[in-house]
């Protein structure tokens, strides 16, 4: 199974190029089956529950309690928002909402 997953990974990266890279940004190289699953999930979301769940994770994102954690979490937040916007191109999260979430998540 692992060998097929690696082969699928290389096939997908050759065929889909940059489009696939946006979907699998945080996925270790060679995980072709997971890359395929994510691609399918993007193109055919199971239900509105997937979209609602992701929006809830964005709105209630926990940035941590210290500056070092905040900086790392900010990258995680950006990846989560990018994945959502990529999957829901017609319903991207508005910039002013994102700014409010980031500011609210910053610790004094």
C-alpha cells in the first residue's frame, strides 16, 4: 500500500502541479492516498457540516498563550483559512473577519 501511495503522490504532483500543492501544503511527501482524499474532499464536500465545522475552527481558533506559540499558531491559522478559501472559492472568509479573529487571539 505504501508503495502505491508514493506512486500516486508522484503521479498527482506531475498532473496537478501547483493546484495540488495548495491542497497538500502540510502533508508529508509520498502520502498519495491522503493527497487524493483531500483533493476529492475539496471537489466534493460531504455536506454543509464540513464547511460549518471548518468555519467554527477558524472563528474559535486558539493562538496559545505566549508570543512564540502565537507565531507558530498564526501559520497554522493561515493554512486553515487558505484551505477553507481554496475549497470554498465562492464563499471565502472576509478579510475584516480574519483580522478580528487574529487581533482577538493576540495576548497582551
